[in-house]
């Protein structure tokens, strides 16, 4: 099989000194795979994503993307390496328009805006006609769509989604899962946390 896009080997990580939430976590995700991390609250699912994205201190083990270690890299370096993260809450800039939120996702490569906008509005068509609307006026499901679009603007090799259906109505939950599947079918390796 091809080389993994993301690989975690014996990862130990946590928020407080001396207290690990992850104790020997392992994960492998290949190109085009959709990996679900399922479990109850407090099991360390979100911590796993945050460890990959450098938001939690990794105290042991290895995390690689494309065969290269990413442990200790800052968010801008991770984004440049093709890692995108969508947190569960507070995941849009509410005072900015949808278009401005998407531009924030491309601060490292603003010249590819038109190309990437076409890609994300191909998956999230209903946002295409509302680009000048303020993100703060959107419903929870619509904000989630904007957050996923912003993460996709840099053409990531891996998308980390922390409970994309949390707090959504059942209809919006189903829609979120369909959109994640569409993103994955477009070739983006996806690691998704859900309860």
C-alpha cells in the first residue's frame, strides 16, 4: 500500500505537565481515506486531533505527515505542509463575510483564491451566492460549512474535523456527514471525531 498521509506512533500528549490524555495512541490514514474516531466525551478524541495540529504538547511518540515529522511545528507550518483543522466551536470569524473568512484560509497563497473558491463552492454550492453575508448571521450548520470551506482553501492533504455535527439539528447533522463524504471523495484524507 502507498505511504500513509498521516501516521501517529505511540503518541503521548496532554494539556498539563505530567498529565497525559493520550497514552500510546496510534493511527494511520492513507490518501483518500476517511477515518472516524468514535467514543464518549473525555476519551481523548479531540486531544488526538489537537496533538496532530500542534495545539497540545506531544511528550512522546511520533506524528508524521507525508513521511516527515510534524511534532513541534506551529500552525502556519502545519498548514503549509497540508494539514487543516476545523475546531468544534468558535470556528469562524463572525464579524467577517463568508468571502473574507475564505480569504483568511488562504493567507499563505492568496493568488489561488479563484481556483479554490470554485472548488469549495462546488461542494458547498449554497455559500457561493452569499459570499458577502456576515458569518455571524449564519446558522450553526452554515457556520460549520464556512469553517470547512476555509480549511479547504489551502488544498490540504489531510482535513481534521472535530465533531462537525455537534449542536446541529438532525437534518443538518445528516448534511454535515454528506459534505464530509463529498470532501473525502474529492481526494482529501479526512480524520473526523464524533461521539
